[in-house]
C-alpha cells in the first residue's frame, strides 16, 4: 500500500480527492483522445493505460507518469496533481474557509423580454463541464443587462459564488483590461495571497484553472475586446459557467455557444418604456404613439430607458410632447457607429433637461478616468459649489462641494438613467453615456477648469491612499512620500483594506492620467504609496508600469529623490519576481543616487535590497556585509522598520553560514522591535528564524515551540508564506525525530498550499522535504521522484544553492538504490555549484562541503551511506 494512503482510504485513491484513474480519464476526454491514442503518444501499452484508468495499477513508474503528462498536454499545476495522485498523496484538501465571492451587480429593475436568449442561457449542460456562452450585440442593446439578469436566475446552481469582471474592451479613455492584471485581481478574490501570484500570464492562468478545478462558479466577463482577452480567463475543467459579452462576435472561442442580441421587438420595447415611465404615465396613449417613441429610440434598451426617465421626471409632459422633443434632437456623437445614433437624441434631451448644476456635474464626472466612483470622489471632482452657474475660470474661487451635495447630484443623475449604481454607493456610466459626458466636458468646460478638476481628484485620491496605507502599515509611514499640506483635511478612511480594494483600479487609472497630463508629483506619490499594496496583492506588472512612469517623470524633471524612490521600488518588485539581475541593477543604481544626494533612508533601503538579492544568489558573505551597513544606517537615523528588516535578513544569512550565536542575537533583537512597533509580519519572520536556529543545533523542543507559535501567528493573520515556512520547519522536526506520519502531514499540507497559491519556492521546499522523508522511510524510488521535481523547480527559479540541495537528495536516493555512479555524479554537481558560489554550506544541515566530500569518498569505495541527512 502506498505510504501516503491513510487507514480506511480506498486503495489506489488519494484521500479527499479524485483517484489517478479518474484524473487520467478526465484529462484524456478533455483532449478528445482514445486510450489507444494516449498509449501511442506516451509510448505505453494500451493495456497499461486501461489499467491505470481503472485504478488497477497502484504505483505506476515515474517515467510512465511523465510520459502520460506530456501526451495529455498537462500544465505545471496539473502535472503536480497527477504526480501526487500516482504517489497516493491527497489532492483536494483546501483551507476550510475559502472565499465565496458574490460580485454580480444589481439586476435591472424593469427587465423585459429576451425569452429566447434566456432559454439558451438557462441550458448549462453537463454539471461536470465548463460551459461558455458569448453574448454579442451593438452598444446599448442590453448585453450586460441580459447577462446579469440570466446570472441571477442561474446563481443558485453555482454554490461556490460568482465573479463579475469588466474587461473595458470598449470603454472610452480606458485601455482594455490586461488579462494578466485581471487574473491577479481575480486570484486575490479567490483567496490567493498577492505575494504568491506568479509573474507570467500563462502561470497565472494555470493557477486560476487549478483554483477553480473543483469549484462550481458563475463567471461574467463583461465588455470583452476580443478572444485573446478572454481565453486566459476561462476555467479548464469542472462545473463552471462563463458568460461573455462583447460588441464583436467571438467566433474564435472554441466550443463557446453564441447568443446574438438585437434591438428589442416592438412589443418588448413598448413594455420596457411603459415599465420604466410608469403605467400611469402612458395610460390611454395610443399604441402607435408609443411605437413611434420607441422606434425613435432605435428600439435600443438604453435609449428607451433614458427617454422614459425624462417622461417620468416631467409630470406635465405628454408622450406626444416627448416624441416631439426626441425628433428635435438628432445630432449624433462622432464616435458612435451606425446603429447607435438613436441613443444621441435621448442623451441630448436628457442633458438639456438637467439643471445647470446637474449639467456641470454630468460633464465633470465624464473626466473621471476610472471605472466607478463614490460620492466623496465626486465631491472632490466637482470642487466648486454645485449650484453655481460658473463662468470659465471661476471654479477655483468658490467653496468646495460637500459629499452630501455631491451625493444628491449623483442620485439625481441616477434617477434619470444617466448613471448606474451597480453596487450601493458606487456610480458608473454606461460606455456610450461616458462618451457623451466627456464630449460635453470638452466642448463646454474651459481647459483650465478641466485641469483644476483633475487636480482636485488627484489630491483627493492621493491623500485618501496615504490615509489607508497609514492605517494598514503604520510602521512604514516614514518610508512613504507626503503631499504638501492642503486646505482640506485628508479624507477619512474607516476600512482601509476595503477602500483600497474598491479604489485600486481607479488609483491606477489616475496614475496614468497624472503621467499623461504632467502631474508629476502625483505620479511619484501614487507609485510610492501604492507600492506595498500592489506588491502584497501580487500585481507586479501594474506596479512595474507605475514605477517606470514615476522613474521617467523624475528623470524628466531631474528630480533625484523621485528617481531614487522609483528605482528602489523597481528593485523590490523584480526581486519578488525572481529577476535577480534586474533587481540588483535597480538597487545598485538607487544606492549610487542615495549616496550622491545624502539620502540615508534611501541608502538603507537599497543596501537591504542588494543584500536580499545576494542572499538569494547564495553569496552569503557579501549579503552579510550589505546588511551590516544597512543596520548601521538604520540605527543612526532611527528608522525602526529598516533596522528590523536588516536584523532579520542578517540573522537568516548568519544562520545559513553557521554563525548561530550571532544569528540568535540579531533575531532576538528583531523580535523585540517587531513587537514594539506592532509589525506582525516582522514578528513572524523573527520567530521562524529563531526556530530554524534551534533546529540546526538539534534543540528540538524549543524549535517546536517557535515553529508552533509562528504557525499560529501566520494562520491568525492570514500570512500564507509564513504558514508554509512554519509547516516546513515542523516537518523537518518530526522527520528528524522519527515521527514520519506527522512529518508527512506537515510536508503534504505545505505542498497543497504551495500548489494552490502557485508558489514555486515553497513547492520546492515541500517536495524536497518529502524526498528526505521518503528516503528515511526506505522508499528511495519515491524519494528520487520528489527530488527530481525539486531540482526542476530550483533550476527554473535559478537558485543555485537549492539546486545543490536537490542534487544531494538525488545522490542519497541513487546511493540507496545501489547506483554509485549516479550518486557520485549528483554529489559532484552539488560541490561544483557550492564552489562556484564560494560557500562551504547551504541552509540545510548536512548539505555542506565536508559532508558531501565524505559521501563521495564512500561512493568511490562503494561503501554508500545508508541514510540521508
């Protein structure tokens, strides 16, 4: 029986998940292959494939598993699932409290018709397959309303929640959403911590498919530009439903059903007009008059709603009077394509009937570059008194609009259907209405007033972002830039995390606006302020773009401090992406600038960044030198966060170097600082470092205490990487003390979590630990497979010290199997790597030059070591 199968489990089937046969069968069917075709591609006997799918072979050879993965075209995450299933390891255990998002916007209040389309959408097919339906039609025809209405009817069939993603394929003034950035946001919603979201689009898409593999979710992808934008956002397997809306017919989406939405039939158009205006407003009106009104609206739902809202807002009007006014306004928007001109008359009429304050609000709201906005942002944008009929250039002299007054204006625009409120308290334009509002602003607002409005909006968001970050990360407040004091106090942010989540897309759009219109101070401020937020959420591409804009603006203005801040941020982001050479270059250039202008805090941060990269590259002595310099500066300028970072980093490097006493002192001091300033992440890192010191000294009891405390803290704060590190340490302890089942549980929990969040570093650690465990249990074949996978990960990550550790593990496995030649080759490779790095030990006890040399001597005499480290 495979070691990973627990008592009472079905033989050959991993605990808590699909068996090997079920997995293979599902992937084969997805690939549209027969068993004979899979066997031919994999170079196996068809009888072997049949037995594997029937779960009659409990322990297939690793080579066979790899051949099957290649034949089936599995991605990295699926290969990991297949390998664990082949070894009898658990598959699908997940954290017990995974999020259940409910993101659908409000359903249309007066939805009518579309019975044929709804019937098609209601057919979701086989519950075990992914169903994709693409809804296409021209602007204003009601594609989003249809998708949302259908989604509400279908939602009860999808217990794991629903996602709504606006892809901005045709939103004026906004670039179409980048699939990689969209995936980062969606993965965050699905519970993946930001620091564990991969850098590349393909890796993010693979992780997304893995996370959705056993979930039944409803996903609405609204306003898609083309197929390429949609494909990475489609689940790979399982019972998910995807509804996509686009102005284009997405014929290139494989296996997707298409539903084309046309203008409303006359009867439905009249029903929509009646339902929106109110039965009492159309009572007694001849049907042919109502028909003329909706025909004048082009039978488009958007135009019909606007026209009906105007009638409802004017009790003295008759339907015939409304029809006359619609006929008088026929000036199309230049941007609107044929077929959409009918919206223009309704918009012009709605606009002309607004008060002066409402028209001004409508125009200025059209300048907002983001997706939606709240009343406080609207108040900042409007700035001057909303009731004033302003002359060009007079705006700045008038009192600021209150949030209450802005909210009143928003509600008024909502009542006449010029704004939407998809969720309570947040307002947005339909794309066509946004175009109209922006054109009105360009034609009727003086350029200086438009620029002043943008400046007010930037000030509001920048100050609010600072307030939110100060609440979330108070111990880093002295590392962020500040805007000059203003007349208005910074906006109050009650729930900082929720505010950032709601406003982050707007903040990024505003940063782009600032870069394009010469607000260089705001580019610098937003890039530095949002750096931690974007980094934590794994939105590395957006962070890099923002920082590069700040770098360009700083260089153009010859502003050295801004250049320094941008380079520091770029170095840290690229380090998180394992782009070590680029990170080293950024941090080194930042260090040169900091030294040249006497910026001690920048010098400190650059030294810590360079030291971290040197440590990842295995250059521990050089890393130690940089941390020592950083520590000296931190103490000289009294920056506690910088001191904490330097102490923890130095403590971990010195532990790896075997300087346990010095390391323990540094980490103990770090722990005191972390607790004194409320730095929970720093406290966690210090606890882990001290635990690994005790582990390296074979002091198992205190090591257990520190790792257990670290695990509790990690789980209590939702720090997934800290949880992985703690599980890894506890796994080592149990393994060294012969508690193999407990060790297996820790390593397996770590592997599941690392795979779920897509963290290759911790997948390596978990697989390497499992390899050591299997060797200790006398299962060298399984150890060999684990270490092979670990070596592949270490090579992909370009982390040579970890490659040396993996080679040592492979050598021990080969030695246990009586293969001295193979063992000698791997130990020799490990020594070669360590020699090139200039180190005599790695962070793992027993993987050092002395021990490996002794193993080589044993291999040469064929007296192979019986056990691994």
